[in-house]
């Protein structure tokens, strides 16, 4: 009972049957699968991390793996300012030179692909800090 009171979803007392364990695990997986949102959205931009696709309106956006990773990171942190260092740590490894302007170059290219031809520009620069995608309410 203590385990459930501190946040556990389920428990089995010993000894237990492996068939019961398997059935409980399958039930948990079904529950979590039904609750998982597979797409990330902001305005008319939709990104599916599972299928590795991006589209805005009716336009499919072709992205490199790094561009996709940056866009996904921005969407997962909507309404938050994401620093260049955070992007660097997420997309590249710890040996990456954070002082280079490669993040700015990638975001500029990404902005052309995502915002070009659309009145509402989604990728915003927060000068001296980083970037954000602001979810419109």
C-alpha cells in the first residue's frame, strides 16, 4: 500500500506468476500508448517525431536530421526561450564548440523552410538569448 501512496501505478506481491506480470505490463503499455501524443503542433506547423515528418499547412517540409532535431526541441519547449547552449547540448555532443555561429546558421535555414511564404512567422529570435516558438492561444 505504501508504494501506491507514494506514486506507484501498480505492484505485485511475491511470489507472483509471470503470466500475471506479463498481463499487467501489457495493460500498462496499452494505457501509455493511448495517451501518447505523437505529433507536436504550433499554429499550422505539425511535426511527427515518430515518422520524422514536418508540414506547415499543406506544405511538406524537407529537413535535415539536425534541422529536425532543432525544430522538435523548440516545439517541445513552446513558450520558452531556448538558448543556443541548450540547442547545442541537445543536437550536438559536449565536445561541440558552443562559441561558433552554427546554431544561428541552422536556425536561419530552418526559418526559411518553416516560415517562408507564411504571414505568421513561428520561429522567433530573442536577441542576446536564443530562440522560441510561441504557441498562440
